[in-house]
C-alpha cells in the first residue's frame, strides 16, 4: 500500500476501509470499503453518476423516439 493510503479495520458489520489521500500521481481521494466480501468504491465526487444518468436519459429518449415513430 502506498504511503498516502491508510487502512482501518474493525469487526463486522463495520468491515474495513482504505483511504488514499491526493498525490501528484493520483489527485483524487479514493475510499474503498469492504463489507462481507462486497467491496464498495466511493469516488471523490458524484460527477460520474451524473454522466451515467445523462447517458441513460439520452438512451431513453432515443428508445422513446423509435417507439413513437409511426410505422412506414
């Protein structure tokens, strides 16, 4: 584990966590938590969620456009 990362461990249900602080190689804060074999990655911002929702909205709009077009 790099010097910029710290690990905290405890008994379930708290699980364990690794927190990495910003560095020149990796400017984002990254937290990883593990609960009962499931690992959850928590990014520094929710921008990626917004992008995924935008992509889903675009796909939904395209599907609706095809569904509502009259048959030729």
